[in-house]
């Protein structure tokens, strides 16, 4: 899985004409796979516990056939990436800020993905349908809203909208005493996650190393490294209170929001954008232009 993530995005970006569209399509496929997998697995598991694994193996063989027949190597051959190049990327302040925000966000992403199925107390098929709705919200956030909003207010500010919205969802999860309310919040969380996923990878490629392989590697190291402990931490916290994993997720994401507010202008400047709360950028934007004649 790690080998796939380390190479798939690089191949996609190098082969595609429209990088933004390809990144969005990749993230959408990822989210829909997360969402539909439990439903298909549950339905097949009713027949036999062996069947989901067998069907998954068949899917992998089909993917291998498609890759072997349809994919091609990028024409530009590059030198091998060294581990030192990956860690050198973390010296860039804008990229570090993005990584902190992404780490906090991805921790919460996997709190929702790993713990919410236990929190909802639904049977297999209703749970699968619930997360399919979450996946559709994720897809809508990526393909329908995320890039359009980024074109209007900028990718950095779109990420801000996403993480603030997700922060509110965590509070709503923690205070929910109704399954119906929790399901609505789950779909809203998927929508916010879609807004974030539509733009975070693009920002990483823009703020990281000029070598896309290095930028992708450094970004995914933080992205999945922060996600890894979320499910087990959620499980341990749930032993002391069903809402506690959501409150801890709220606290982790709140740190990400504070870092975003403090360094969002740095990320925006590195990406060629401006943010509304940066006083210097606002003043420069509204300053009257000096008449050309007075310059001489």
C-alpha cells in the first residue's frame, strides 16, 4: 500500500495534462473505495467470511491487468530519490505548516473512519450504506465543490473552510445523542473532508520540492504517519467515554486550525495566493497606485 501511494500520484501527475483534475479524481477514487468497501465486504461476508478476501484478490488481479495494459512510463527519466532529499523538504516553513495542518486533519480523518462505525452501533448493511453516503459527500466535496471554491477564494482558504467545518463536525459528533443526527454529521464531515482532499495534495506539490517524487514522498510520510495511531487511540479512549475520541480529535484539529491561522499567509504566499486575515497583503491590495509621472 505504501509503495502504491509513493508512486501512483507521481505517475498520474507526470502523465496527466490537467494536474488539478487528476489529483481530484485520485482522491475521489480513494474516498469511494473507503466508503463502498465496507458495504461490499459486509454483503459478501453474509455468504462466507472467505468471500470478501477472495473478491478483493480478484479486484487486485484486474487492477494489475489494467495497469499492465494501459499505463506507460513517463518519458522523462529522473535520478533516484535519496532519503535525505525527503527530509530536506521539511526545512521549508510553508511546507512544514502544511504538514502540521495535514497531520492534524488526517488524524481526525481516521478517527471518523476508524471509530465512528463502532460509535453508530449499526448492523453491517446499514453501516455500509451510511459510509457510502459519507463517500458520496467526500466525492462531492472533491469533484463538485473543492476546486470551484479554490478558484474563487484560493486553495489555502478552501482548506481553512474545510478544517473549520470538520472541527464543528467533531463537536457535533461528541454531543450527539441521536443516530439520525450522527448520520447527518457523518455526511457533512465527508463533504468537509472532500474540500480538504481536493486541495491538500495540490498544495503539497506546490509548496514542497520541485521534484514531485520528493514532495509526494515527504507529504505522504506525514499524512499517513499521523493517521496510523488514530484508530488504536480512539479505541483506548472509548473505554473511558464514547464521546472522548471525538473530543480528543477536536483538540488535535484545533491545534491544526491555530497553526493554519498563524501560518496560512506563509502557505498562501508560497502558493501565489493571499489570505484575508493577512494585514500586509490586505494593505498592499487596497493601497492606491502611485501615478506613473511621479516616479520620475
